[in-house]
């Protein structure tokens, strides 16, 4: 028999054990998930280094801006979805529904994170500061989209795609040349993020249908959702190849970067082998482990190619 204070609902994956305030706030925004898109923000920095000098101070402000923006976005999402989370057995033990964190505390934390993001954008350059409110607005709007469209996954993907665009603009202070480098990188991250978010939504098909939430799996079914996710990730590989071709055209052949694209393709294929129509038991590994590896691997290949 479990301890008297044992939660009735199992703790979600990728959360920290313990009752400290640090653990509560880290779990509130799923801090380990920062590893998903942060390496792509740094890919933007690497690409920008071909045309401008990168300072360590700039890299530090990029990391801080990304982390603060993600905290604000995730925290805002938790606040908006707290009533929905309370009704879902999978999410009922999240910090707001369970009472571990009050709405007031969460709102203050989101406000502080948003302010830190604005300060970081200001410290980077005028263009980043001018675009920062639009970036925050986009990631905040995402929280409402599942209530009226099946394509909320793409809205989330665009929000993630802002990261590498911001990394590039933070270094250069101007749009890319060729002009299509930033859009291609944003689209690559968008399709990657949307594709794995569709996989993540598979576990809530029945709940979403019951509560009229328009996730793609809930509206088109398991089989079609898997096909869309696979198609998006195929597009991701193609777009990453376009991004690498731009880097290769600027200075050197970029052989390691091309190898990085190939490794990403293999990792995405393996990710999809973990989740099938018949078996979604390894969804946690497909969602967190593989996608964290994918972003880090691509960044490392791009960085090594740039340095050597």
C-alpha cells in the first residue's frame, strides 16, 4: 500500500521529483523540454556567424531570451488550460490543478519571464526588440487554438520556429541573404515541432473528442494523424537540406552539415518506428528522448562544420 501522501494520479514523464519550489516551477513549465528548440536557436546563431561576428555575450543573451520566452509561453499555456488539465486524468496532477502552484504565483512568474525576454531582446539589438512583442503574442495565442482548429500543432511549430530566426537576427540585426534562409529554417522547425506534437496528442484522442478539443488526432483519427506527422517530418528533412545548402554556398562544402541532415532523417525514421497504430506505449521515448537528440545532433554537426 502506498504512502498516505502518494498522488492518486501518476506523475507525468520528464518531471522532477521533490516538493521544493524549484521543482514545482521547473515542472510547471517542463524545464527539461527546453532542450527541444534551444539547439535550433543556436543553429540560427551558427548560420549568422557566416556573415557576422558572434560574441559570447550575444550567445548568452540568446539563451536567456529563449529560456525566458519559453517559460512565459508554457506558463501562460498552463494558466489558460488549467480547467481542462483538471478534468484530464493524465494532467490532473499538474501544478495548477493540484494546487501546488496558485494562479497568482503562476501569473507573476509568467510576467517576470516575459519582462526578462523583453530585456534580453533589448540587449541584443533594435530589430529583436521591435519583433519581441509579436513573438510573445504568437506563442500566447497558441494556447487558445486547440479550441477551434485542428492545426494548433502548426501554430506551436511556428512558435518554435521563432527561436532559430531570433538566433540569426540577434547576431546580424538584419534579414538573411539569401532572403529564404530564415524562412526555410523556421519552416523546418515548424514542421518538426508540429510533427512530434501530433504524436504527443495521440494519448488524448478520447479526451479531446469528449471535450471538443480540435487536436489533429482527435479530428482525423490515429492512422491519418500518424501519416500527417510522418509527412511533416519528411518535409523537415528537405527543409534542413535547403538550410545546409545555403551555408555551403556561403563558404565551404559543409560535408558534416550534410551528414547531420542524414542523421536527423534516420532519427526521425526511428522515432516513427516507436509509435504505430497498434502500439503507442513508447510514445514518451519518441516524444522527449528522440526529439531532444535530434535538435542537439543537428546543432553539433552544424557547429563542428562551422568551426573546422
